[in-house]
C-alpha cells in the first residue's frame, strides 16, 4: 500500500489534541468510526504493546515505536487479535505486519495541525476504501473533542 495521509487543523493546543488521541477516556469516542466498541489496551509508552480491539476483543496488535508527547507517535503493526488471542502467523496476521501508523502534531496558526499517515500495510481495496471513508470522520471527531472539552 502506498502511503495514505490525513490532516486537520484543530483550534486547540497540541497537548489537548494529544490527550484526545491517546487517552483511554476519549480514544473510544473518535475510533468508533472504525468499529463498534473500539478501544486500545496499552499504557501508551514507547516500546509497549498495543491491542487495538473491537467489542469482540478482535483487531490488530502493534508496538509503540516512538512516543514524543505532544509531537509524534508511531505504531508498528505486528499482527492480529481474534477473540482476545494474539496471532502473529495466520494470513490475516501477515496482512497486519509491517505497517506504520504515525501521528504528527505541530503548532500552526494558534492551534494544532494534526497529520496522520498510514503506510506499509498490504490490504484489499475494500479495506483501503473503508479507511479513506472512516479517517476523515475520525479526524472531525478528534477536532470536536479537542475544541470543546
């Protein structure tokens, strides 16, 4: 997959946007566009494992490759999770491996420019289309949460 990029200007400081992105209180709100019951199991620290899960405890496993609050977060995808069981070997898990999801936060025009990049994942066209539809909605929710909370 080529790199996919999304960006949004948010009228809030980087620290506030970071909190919305990587807080267990708000993460489920903005990720609900990807799947029902979306949540993350992690401590959000560099080197930690992250389980990005749905209501059935299925989803994707990653590692926090870099965390520089409130500027940059990078997740390296490792595999899949199915009904709470981590999977590094199946075909589905192999499709999840090797990708990166990166979050860049920069001061701009009195607010924050949030840029998210997805790269290195092999996925079917329908999944790529789904992400192209869901991410703009998620970005709008992040903006709303950061500007009103």
